[in-house]
C-alpha cells in the first residue's frame, strides 16, 4: 500500500530550512488533528455581489480593493471555514495577459496571499491559506500549442508568489485535462508546499476533456509528485460532485492507494433571474451535501460557485453534528440532492465507457416515467 508519508509530497529542498518544513507539515498536521476540514465557499460569485463586473479581472482587486477581499475572507472564517482560498484563481501569466497585466503575476499573487494570511492570523484559531491556482485558459499540446513545460513554468511562477505571500498549501482547482493537470502539479510542486488538485467533473460524469474519477485517481498515482489530495470541484451541482467522490473512493480502494479526497461543489445550478445569476442551492441543500460527502469519504469539503458565507455556516453545523454513515449509492444521492448523471451512475456500476454513460437501463427508463394527470 502506498503511504501518504512516502509520497514525494514531503520532499523539501534542503535550502528551505526548518521554518519551511514547518509550513509544509502544518496543513497535513491540521487535517490529521481535526479529521475532516471545512473549506470556504465561492470567490467569484460573491465578488460579483460586491461590485465586480463581468469582464473585470478579479485579481486586480487584490491591489485596488483589498478591503473587500479581506471582508469576504473574514465572513468565511466567521462562518467556520478551516481553509480559505486566495483571490488568485486566474493568476497565471496566461490568464492575466487577457487584462494586459501579465507582468504583475508576482505582485498580484503575493498580495492575494498576504490579504488571506492577515485574516487567518487574526482568527483566534488555526485557519489555513490555500493558494488558488486555476487553469491557464490555453489548450495544451498535443491538441493546442502550449507545451507542458511552458505551462509548468507559469504555474511555478504563480505558486512561488503565493508561497512568498503566506500560502500554506497550493490549491489547484477546476482542472479538466490530463496535460494541464500534469503541468500544474509539476510546476507548483517545485515550491515544496503541500499540493491539492481538484477537477471539474461536469460532463456526464467526466471532465470536459473526458477524464472520469477513475482516470483522475490513476493520474494522481502516475504523477512524479503525487498531490497530497485529489478531488472534484465546481461542476454541475452537489449531486454529481458527491457521485464523483464516491467513484473516486472506489477507484482509490481498488488501487490500494492511501490518499485524501476533496469535494468543493457548486451551490446548485445557476439561473438568470431579474438580471442576476442566482444559484439554486439552499442552506439545507448544502448541509445535506456535506453529510453525504462525509459518508462518501471526503476529507476536505467546501463549496464552489454560488456558495455564500451563509451556506458555509450551515455546512459547518452539519459537519460538526453528523455521524458518518455508509457510503451512498446514486439512488441515495438523488433522494437528497437531485439527479445524478447517467455517466456517473454507469461508472458506479463499473462501466467506464462513454457509451455506457449514454445508455439508460430499463429500470432507469421506467423510473423516469410520470403518470399522466
């Protein structure tokens, strides 16, 4: 069995010294102490409610409106979050060049991490800073023009700035392709910090680029620097995220791999109402989602798009009061959270084919019929 303590996660260059080793160990130690950690909610959708406009660069707010970013972090801390993610999701040179600020990668990421660091140091309890790293927005080779090596360098540039600003862990999120995830983990691992890598399982039980939860687990095993934790974030709502966690845990067990799993689902699905994007998830929905994530075997649970501090507070209460039950099957997830995709159900049955996820069984067809009234 592969042990958490024997993966290359804990390799730290000698020149980082004792102080850096303490930072590297801090995040795994907190998880070991508390058992399950609660991550925060959304950054982007909450910033829109605070004045960010469509097309604006959120990372510029680390410089222009640091008080608003700090306020959002504080609200998540007050709600009970153990981990807050920096306002740096689009902080690579490739994303920032869309706003003509690619030359400010170091500055904006350091400022984002420092804002979060200041808030957690005033929390009165142990709260960790996750340095948020999102996709480059480019298509990597062989389908696109960006090489894995160039992308890895860009991810390293961002991650080093986040580390300098005070991040405890580098949190890679919303990955879709094998190539970009490889580049991201390769680049950020050069900092020596713990690494989390989560994928958006949003296309019938797969990522947009076709990775199943089983594929994600296999990739985590194959990477030279295996992430401390892998998981699912964003997506199409809580039900499919929980299903992805169940399927990941099954794949991890089959490979006898000892690793951590992260769930950070969207708060329902977005709807356009009265000129605003509104997410359908309620506090009760997100509380049920937390309970099911615990049962599914998640070690870190949070919310993605649409998740407010109010949702996180409900999630905290649910997490603290829940006693773990048996892992849910798709039917149990649907009873609590709504429809699970055909692809996720097929994977649960052991069918990893695209065709398997596209074909409904007779039982499923029958269950979808409604009496005429």
